[in-house]
């Protein structure tokens, strides 16, 4: 029998549903705009932070040059500045890349809002205690004595995803935001069509929590195996979950039940090469399970064959579809192979103790150690790749260097280096799903749109539960920035909405 509903008077102006970067950006924004805010986080406090806590906390931001980076990183030393080539990432390039990577399907108004507000929003976050630093370790290569940044990603948050979330929670607490953990929102409440609160489950009880406006920021449905199979297709229920186990689509379903419009690419997702022996769900104590620097080596399947152009573009623009690529291979697994030259460039995610790593002093020895691969075919694949590399072109991992192979069924178009220098290393990989691309429709004011067109009064959304930004491809770092940009907008708008109905 369903327990009776219990009204809970929290004296809130704004309810924020979720506990990740997007949610806490909304909570901080609403609070600084005078609202009394309560955050409902489905997870226990010990694993708070949603998907954001599992990220490397890189933010894709438009900037005109080193001066803008200094604004974001005011403690950057003169020495660090002198040995760094930050380049620039103009708003037009950011906009064009997001639009092009969506196949020109993305909502251009949302993309423009994201891009135009990216730098200002990061400066706002810095003013609220979030500390940004240059991504020297993962996004720059030392070329001619300077760290040259590549792929449109330059800054991250100190302390990674956990550092980001600890900073936002600390700021929210100082602003008087109340956070309730173990509260699963299952229904939105309305009064004559206006959203006025939520129904939550906590400790087996159904609780009515009312407020003047509601911000939804509870993520997509990547942790729901049944929905993955339904919307993404066969075998996607077998994918490993990189991040939070609590992003199951329950809040998306609640919004759709109140007439919210579905938007985005429901049959696509962000998925990566992931350690083959990683746990089923993300574990904050075992981060760095992804293996995203495949562009430095080659990737083979159990047939012993390469199946992607590893050098098609910077990994920031290709990594988010590699989980889908490995899912299409026999057994849904494969290996990334490197020699000593390229392995020396790999970042920390390859050096963690829990990585499924196989090393050898020769290529035949490495092949012999791999279980479940066609060993004869793999030897042929490596020999053919090595022979096809155009060694006349200089190797430069910081640019699209054009150093490629010729004559292969699948050529590598940049950063082609033969596997010939011992020791050799292989990393066994499978598919890890990060987030889904389907969700609810919003406008640039972060208002949730109805099936009939107009906004649903009192309802806002941000983060991964918003559809309309990503279609098939995703540029690294855009998700956290979008969550913060639209979270800041949603919080401000929700505070104004709540104040208008007091």
C-alpha cells in the first residue's frame, strides 16, 4: 500500500532537484538573488555530487588569449605564463564546433547562450570559491620549450570533480542553502498548471515539498539499464556506468508527465573507452577508469583488427563516441596499444594501479599475453600499420600534424607513430557510458517548454537532463560549462519567479 502523503513546510522559495554541478550552480545563483533554497539530492551525502564528482572537471570556455586565462587563474605565476602557449578559443569557433558536431541539429539559441556566457560564468564561479587551473597534464604538450594547449580545452578545477563539488557545496552552505539527501523526486506538483513543488520519497515516506519555483538538474538516464536498452539499442544495457548510479531518468519522466516537451537525441549518448575490468557503476575511490588518449596509439578488437581512425581529430572531439565504437565490436571489448615513445605521453588515467595493463619487451611477447584476440591477425595488423606510416612528416601531438598512414583499410590521419620501441603496453577496454543526450526542452532563460510550445510556469531545467545541445558527438568540457551557464540562469530566473508569487 502506498504510504499517505505528508506535507513538509520547508519555507522555500526555490527547490533544486539534483546535486551535481548544474544543480549547485542553480542553488548558489538562486540564493544570491535572494531566494530561500532547498536542494533535494537523491544520493546519500557520502556520494553526493552526481556525475560531476566523477569528472576531471575540465570546462570548455571561450577566451581571446592569455589575459582571459589570467582572469580565471589569477594566481598563475609569471614563470608559468611565460612557458605556456594558451592560444585562443574565440566564441565563433566554440559556437561553430558545437553546431557542426551536432550535425547542425542543436538549438542555436541555446548554443549561443552557452558560448556567449561561458567566460562570464566561470568568472562568477571563481568569485564563489571555485579555483581554476590550467590543464597542463592532460591538455598540453611540451613543444619547443612551451606547453602548447590543444583541442579547445585549457582550464579545469583544482581537485577535479570532487574539488568542484566541495567548493560549490561550501558556497551554497554559506548562502543558507539547505540540502536534503536521500530524497528521490518522483512527481512534480502543480496548481492550475503552475509548478509549485515536488513529491519526494524519503525513508519509505512520500513527502510533499512546495515552493514558488522548481529547478530540475537531476541528470539523464545513463544509469537506467532498461531505458538504455529501450532508447539506445541492443546491448546498451551491458555498458558500464562511469558516474552516478542515481541518474535513472526519474525526474525526466516526472517532467514529461506534466507536459514537458522531450528534446535532444534520445538514441545517442556520451560513451568512452573504459577499463575492461572497471566496476559496474562509478566508484569515487576508483576514478580514472576511462582511457581517452587512444589518439597516441592504435586500437584493435578481438579479431586483431583496427576499426577506427585514431587520429581523426583531437581526442576532445572524438572520445565521446568511442564507447559506441567498441560496443559494435565482437564481445564489446578491445585493446589500446602503445610503444615506449607514445606511452611516455599518456596522462595519469593510464598510470593508476587499477588499470588493466599488459606490458612486454617485444611485440610478439605483448601479443602472446593478450587473451581472446586473434594473435596471428594482430601481428599482421601491427606490421602493416608500421610499414604504412609516413615517416617524412614530423610528429607533433599538439597540432593536427598530418603524419598519417597510407594504403590501409582504415588509415590513421594524424599522429601515426610505428610501434617499434620497447617496452610495449596494451590496455584492455570496453564501453563506459557517461551521460545521455535526450531530455527536456528549455529556452535560453532555462524555462522548461511544454509540448504545446509555451514555457511551463514555475519550472526550469539545466544540466544533463536538458536536450537539444548534443547530437551524436560532444566536445569535451562543454557539459560542465553548459550546466553552470544554464544553472546560473535557472537559479536567477527561479528566484525572480518565486518572489513574484510570494
